């Protein structure tokens, strides 16, 4: 949370508050981007303006709580509490509860058109699956609790519409760690890779061969509704918001089956359209290839008529090494060809430089600089090479369940916000 613009006209007050009420206050002020001291100030003002004290709050277990209030407010609050025959701790708890009641949690802002994020690069092993899963987990996280995010200062400023406009000098480092509410999106992950890594990493089973699958739906040979194939990724922090369409090894033959399909670029769109209304964001974990199925994925990420630029598109995962650059050229030429051939608007959501380790020396640092220099699309995240990612894969748990406070999750939350 940001610090107040000035403490000079405020005085520090120390009292007590029950831990549950303090936690609710912390979350709600973060959700509304309000300073805790301003919330307490408003709560006390409203409380004092009431005709009589509201019903009591259970203050058992109250712990030390300090904040800053405008000079004189605490003194008159003390007098009001005395007049009403309530203790200061009870009065403060009532004031905070009153503020919470008057300032309900904001509802999650949902996109009007489902956002489609195509995570791609035909180069293998760069971390497409890890970035797809982590971004999805960050997008689906619980909006009613706080999670650590390493967020660039200017992003935080834009979100809070405050900051240095008043001429205050920057006091924080360019990359601050903040506790922010989850984004609360309803998210569908598509394991579009016949290897099924995403499915397995999330502890789920690939769909059995010979049954229904995304490939069948794309080939126009569906055996039932697509929704029946989708499974939830269970964990309290995702509520029931994070779902997965598991892979099936029949996707190894997807390009062959697509070759006879009419308007095959639109095959993924046709297959997914029946479930789109259930989700805010759909992420496609692409295989390391550049075939017809990739065309269908890119087509699916094109900008639709009613959509804002940059809401959907291709998110390209690369590594800071020389061979990544050649792969990138091939991928962008495929995207540009499709864009020109079919007259589509296809947006790039950005480059993610993954598995970065500056200790690897000049090759890593100069390659990172080369990615930075591209500028369009710009680098939207640099994700370090961290052991918790590999460990989460090993134990087949979502990263955000295995290590919710780890640096990897912290970086991926920032990425999810950067492309939102
Ligand atoms: N930032 C990271 N830090 C540490 N390990 C990572 C990171 N990102 C990915 N990995 C690990 O690198 C390996 C390859 O990652 P991943 O499977 O996500 O790549 P991919 O591009 O999807 O591969 P493929 O092309 O085969 O689909 C995995 O073991 C994964 O856990
Ligand atoms: Mg993969």
C-alpha cells in the first residue's frame, strides 16, 4: 500500500483491533486502493456522525494497531466514545466495521469479449507451458485475499491513479513488492500440445485416445459437447475459476486431420465457441511446431471486431540465447503471413524472456538486451531460472499451490497484470 502524501498534519495513534477485522481492513483497502489510515479516518468520522453507537463487535483477542489520523480526531473520538459508554477499542472496531460496510469489495471487471492468449514459439523447452500455466493461475487467483506481486512502480501508479502527480519524489525502488488482491478471472487453459505436459504438470490425466477430444472437435467429428471434456484445477485459491481442457495424444495427427477440413484456420475457434461464454480468458499452450494447428491457434487469437487492440493475441516466450532469435524470426513470419493472407488484425501481447540467469554472462545479458531492443513487441516480463518451477513440475502441482509466495509466482502475477 502506498504511503500517505504527507504525515505532517497527522498524529500517530496506537490502539487495539481484533486480527480478523484488521485483516479485512487490509484486504478491502488494497482492493479499493485506499490507504488504511484514510479508511480509519473515514470510519471514525461516520461513526461519530451516527445518532447512536451501532451493535457491539466481538473484540476478543484484539492486538496492537497503530495508524495516523488528522490532528485532533482521536481526541474527539475519545470524547465521543466516553459519551456513548463504549471503550476506545470497541469504538474503533465499530468504526472500522462501519467503513467496511460502507465500502464493499469491488466486483471483478470482466472483459466483454473473452480474451484469447496464444502462448507460442516453435522452439522447444523455452517455457511456454510453464508461462501459460503460471499466467493462468495468476489470472484466476482469489480476489478476496492478498498475494505478493513484484510490480513495476509505474504499473502500480497507473492502477491506483496516484503517485508522483503531486510532485512527491519517488521513494521506492523500481520494482516494489506489494500485496495485491487476486484478479479473480474465470480462466480456461487449453493443452494444445499432444505431449500433454500442461495436463500432466497440473496433476491431471490426458484424455484417452479413441474417445472425444479437442482434435475430434476441430476435425468436425465431435462425439459430445466440448464442455464435457473440461476439468477444474482444484485449489481454494482458484475457487472454481481455473479449468483445463486436457490434451489427447490424437493431437499428433491434428495437422493431417485438419488438411481436409474446410476453413481450417477457424477450426479452433469453431471448437471453442460453445464454451467461450463461461470464461473471461482462454490461454492456449501451443506445441513446439509451426503447422496447420499453429495457424488455427494464431487465427483464434486475432482481434475481433468489437475487441480492444492488445486484449487478445500472441504471447511469445523466448530465452536469452542466440538460437532463440532465429526461431523468433520464423514464428513472426508465420504470424505476419497469416495476417496478410487473411487480412487479420493479430496483436502481439509481448515477449516473455524466460529462464533468465544473468550469471551466465555476456551471452545472456546481450541477448536480453537484444530482446529489449525489439520494442515492438516489447518485453513484458523477464522470468528468472528458479528451482521452484522445476520442483512444482516434479510434484505435479500448480506452481501457485506449490510455492504461492515464491519469486516465480511473484513474477508471473506481475506478467498477468502487465498484459491485462
Ligand atoms: N522460469 C523457469 N525456471 C526454472 N525452470 C523453468 C522455468 N520455466 C520453465 N522451466 C522448466 O523448463 C522445462 C521446460 O519448460 P516448458 O515445458 O514450460 O517449456 P515448453 O516451451 O513448453 O516446452 P515444449 O516446447 O516441449 O512444449 C520444464 O522442466 C520447466 O519446468
Ligand atoms: Mg510445452
